[in-house]
């Protein structure tokens, strides 16, 4: 395929052909890697999910079995609560930071985005330091109210942990979107008599809608699949990833674990596909 | 048509931005009720800054005052100044349809819905876009968007209408057509209007008066005819239409040039002067016996006329507009007859 | 004035949120060098915990670096040529390939790990070595490298450069080496930083893929959070921060204001 032809007319054709051949060659290592360590294993996972005693009906069992359904419901509720809270917090802080310059602003932005690369386990540890048995909040409430508040290992602590890793990511997206807002729209609204709250309600927030959808979807998908945080906070098996983990390692229930994983993967992928139609190709759960 | 809107007065309004740029030198300006004043100038001359000061989007430097009908509105923010503003990019709200955009100002003021609907219908008819009420903004063409922006700005009966280069974003053919419609609309509404543009033909077609601006100051303000036929400086002369600027020795009401002599009307002064002659006010006559003559360098076809470059008449080649009835070619020797009233003497300095 | 009150309110809220995020991190760094966390800083500063971490967990630190750089090597060799191919071809197959390699980002790491174990768990040698973890990391970090290089290709019109080199007689491999790769350097650098950072911090995949003999740093962290005293866990976390923060800063400086949403936290 890598042939040089001397004649002029076919030199272009020769170059194009060899270029395509070279391009094909370049894709081979990728094809091998991805096929061997991703596509094949995924196929195996789907098959395993259907290999248990229930067969293919194991997939439906996710919704029918009460324990699984409760876990799924908890996970969805937690992810939804995290998403809403994160969007609200990120919007208030993002708008404020993007639109006001004050000394130390760069530092505050750095502080808010610094936890971006923390693995879930570290986030869990952060929550323990805040709300665990020797945590800051516990010490503070002990001094103020004489009663030590320890909630790191409850749903509340888990929620806090999820907030901890969602906020940095969403703030960055929101701030980027705020920067791209067209100022003349707000000026036009003000010229028509709209006060500051009306401008937010009618122009700014609608203008940020695509960013809300895109980053909200990422936050939701990430929260659904989060494992490290729940693992560290050793909460009762209240979220789906933990359930999958215990089914696999403790109960050796491979089929169920596989089925649950496939289900979780499908839901996460679907949500992100939705976000991509609004947010563009740079969207991913990044983990 | 009865005049609407307010009489506008700016007193010593200048603007220096936070980073130190002086966008506008202190300006004092009066605009009569119902008048359309055009702010004309190249980019960076301060015309948009001046418009934004009137709007209330910027505040003038200390000592500057803005008065609407003699009431001081300098400290009043734009939300309460009741101005109608048309932005260069139209700034239509993408989350609202056409009717909602137009009715927004009325909604903010708490106008009851039935009244709003009636007014919106009235405006749709006025701007010629009936039937588009429910369209979303991204489904509109450039011309339609411009009309919606206009309708929205006038819906709530503003005191003054401010237009920031509203036709610049459109292609040439559309611009011509909409210019006529805009003119008719402004006459019909009779509202006080401030119109910013860098296009001199637009300025002359739309303005009751034109303020030609440069480097943050008004170079000349007057009616289109004043500006065109009696420019106060070389800059204004060259900005508004084509102009031949020639240097000549003036004595006893006549200019002496390489190509001969020209009589002028206000030739009281003696010495070297700068004279402006518009290409269309030069008539081509026979070279023999002409007081002022030159040699044709080149002739170009401009559609409705010919444009000839004539050398030898003045220090630099002169542009002459010639009707097709007079055939010309390069190398012809021609005489140039100019009505003394059409020759305007300008102040010597480069401005 | 009302505006002042609103500004103050927003400022305080923002600072509270920032504090929520930063304070525990600072606290953990401090705890790592405090003699006794319970008694606080009065008990004195010490490096004993850090030394203890080194004794107990130095192998995890080495292994994490080993895997991170191995993953980098793999993604470079596999990802850079692939990005070139995808950019040149620009057809439906390329779109499909891009979708497929980005899939690992949409599927929870836990699921991918399970899939790998079910498929290759039987090969005891492979299963028990660090290469197993590498496989997972390579698949997971690959899309970041590919996308970073593709992004650079899009901005510098690599096609024209390629054709220019070809018209001068250079064969495809020469062109790749002399023209394509050098011009893709910013993308390769950005991608490399991301790959290393993500690999060092990866947990969800790694927890399942690792064995007691092939632990990485995050895996060790999880261990220490569960079983070690707070000071040791904090010191270990401090070591992790020291490793990861320079990389984060390098990425920030490199990316400038281009907001590429990267993160490994789950």
C-alpha cells in the first residue's frame, strides 16, 4: 500500500492512497486497545448480567426487587438533590465572581476550583474532617450547644460529599457561560425599564439555561456513578454503586452486580447524551 | 405631524473611562422636541459614548448635566429614564417571541394585558411585520429583527428614541430600503431621536441636523445642506461626500492656481488659502478661452456619470464628475468652469 | 444602599462556600504534621506521621507513578497517531470511533472494572500484576489525550501542512515525524498533563482492579482512612496533595481561560 508512483497524474492519487493507508495504520493500536480492554469486557458484562438464574429478566429485576428499587430511588434522589443544590450555589457564586472585580478574587476562584481533581476517597476524608467524630462541626457544636453533631456517616454527610466534588466543576462551566452572555441584552431590558431582579429573571437566567442543562446533567451523572465518596464514608448500602460493590465482592453475586452495572451505565450514558445535544462535544462525566 | 418626546439638553458632558481613555470631550448640545439629530463620525469618534450618556448607560464626568425638558436627569438610571433604545445588534430576547419582545417594556410598567395586546398589534402594523407575533427571534431575517427592535423601543412611548447604527448589520440593498422606511417612521412618530451612524448618506437622508464628530468632540453641527455645502473644516468636507481640497494664492476675490484663475465669493483675505470644490459642481467647457483648465489623466465609468481625474489644474489632480453627454478620454485638454458660490474656503490648519 | 447589602451578602455566601471547600483540605494538611490532632497545634509540629506513611505506603506512591507514566506512554503511542488518523479521515467511521473511545467517561468506573475482572480475571498472572490496573487506566485516559490533540489539529490546519510536506516528497511516516507531531505539541502536552493527573487520582476503577499486592496511592488512602489514625491518614493525604497540586497548577497555566472540565472526583 505504501507505494510511490512516478507518473504525475497519479502522484496525487498515490499520495492520497498512501495517506489513507497510513491513517488506517495509525488506528490499529487504538482498535486493539479499545477492543480488548473495553468493548469485549463490556460485552462480557452485559452477558454476565443475563447469566444468572433469572436470565435476561435479571435486568427487569432491578426495578421489581424492592431492595434494588429502594437503592435506585435513593441514588436518584440524592443525585437530583445534589444537582439542584449545586446549580443554585454555583449560579449565585459564579455570577457574583464573574461580574465583580475585587482584590483577592483570583484567590477565591482558585479556592473554589481547587478540589477539581480530588478522588472521591479524598472528598470522603474531607467530610470526615468536617463532620466526623473529631470533625470541625462537631467541635463547634459541642462548644456552642454542648452536643456534638456527627453526621459524616449519614445521608447528610454523603450529600455534603457529593456537593464537595460537584461544586468546582459546575462553577467553572457557569462562570464560562456568564462570561459569554451578551451585555446588550441586559442593557436593552434595563432601557425598557426592568429593574435588577427582572433583568435576572427575564434575561440572565434564561440565557444561562443551556449551561444549566449541560452542567446539571454532568453533575447528575457523576453523582449517580460516584463510588469513592460513599466507600470512604462507609454509609449503609444506600447508593447503587455501593450495592454493586457489595453484591460483587461480598455476595459473589456476579450476575446481579453485572446487571446493575449495565443498568447504571445506560442511565448515565443516556443523561450525558442528552447534555451533549445542549452543551456540545466537550461534555463528559470526567470519571 | 405634532412633535412628541422631550427637548434634550447636554451641558459640558464629557466621558473619561476607568482605564483613562478620554472618549468624549465636554459637549454642550441642544436638541429640539421632535428633532432627529444624527451623530456622524468615524469609529472611535465618541458618537456611541455620547448616545450612551443620553441613554443613562454611562454617567458623564463631574460637572456634566443632562436635561430632559429642563429636568435634570443626570442621576437617573436608564431603567427610569424612559428612553427607547435600538442597539446595533438589536439585542432581541431569544427566550421570548416577537410579541413578548415588543410588549416587554409595557409588561414592566404593569400595563394590563388587553391594552398591551392592542398596542403590540398597533406597532406590528406600524413597522410592517403583522403576522410575526409568535415567531421566535432566531426565525427572523435581519430586516425583520430590525423592525422588531424598533417596535420594542417605541412601544412604551419613550421620551427620546436612541438608535445605535441600526442599519449597519444589514446588507447594502436592504439598508437602502429600510433607510426610507425608517425615515418615514421617524416622521410619523415625530419623536425626538438621536441617530448614530458612520454612513454619511444615511446621515443626510435621515437627519434634521447632523453633528459631525471626531476624536471625542463635535467638529460641526448643522443641517445636512449646511454640512455639505458649507463645511467648517477640511475633515468635515472630506468626510461628507467627495471633495477636492486645493491650495491656492488668494488675492482680490480670485484664486491663482497652476491651471488658471478662479473667482471666489468670500475672497476677502489675501495669502494662501485652502479651497474645497465638490466634483459635481465643476462644469466641463472648451479649453480655449477658459480661465481655468487642465489635462484629463483618466476617466472611469461610475454608472450614472463619469469621473475624471484632471491634472495640471491644481497642485494635485482634481476629481470632476462629468455627465455622459460630454465624451472624454485620457489626454484631452478641458476647461473647468466653477460657480464662485460653490467654492468654499476652509481654515488652514489640518483639522 | 441596597446594592451594597446585596454585594456583601453575595460576597459572604461565596466566601462560605469557598471555606467549605478549602478548610478541610487545609486542616488535613495541617493534621498531617501535627503531633496530636486532638490536642491541636499546641502539641507541636512533627514529621513523624509523614515518615510513618513513607514506611507503610512508599510502594503505593512508586506504583502510582509507574502506572501514571506507563499510561502516558500507552496513550501517546496509541492516541497521537489515532488522533491524526481521525482528523484526516473525518468520516462516519471517525465519528463512531470518537464516540466509542469517549464511552468510558460515561460509564461508571466501577462498571468498567467489573467488566475487566469478569473477562480477564481468570488469567492469574495478568490479574495480579500492575499491568491489569494499567489496562483500565489506559482505556480511561485515552479519550483525554485524543481530544486534546484533536483540538490542536483543528486550530492549526494540519491538513494543509501535511499536504505541503507531501508535495515536497515526504512519505507519510516522515511527515508524521517531522511535521505532524512537532506541531501538535501543545495538545500533546495538555493531554499528557491530564493523563498523568487523572491516573494518579483514579480510584473507582483502581479499587476493584488492584490487589493487596498492587495497591496505588488512592487505594492506600482508602485503606488508611478506614484503619489508620487521623494523623497518619492526613499525612498520607498531604503527600497526595504535594504530588497533585503542582500538576493542577501546571494545567491551569497551560489551559489559560479555556474551561476544559476535567475532574476525577466521584
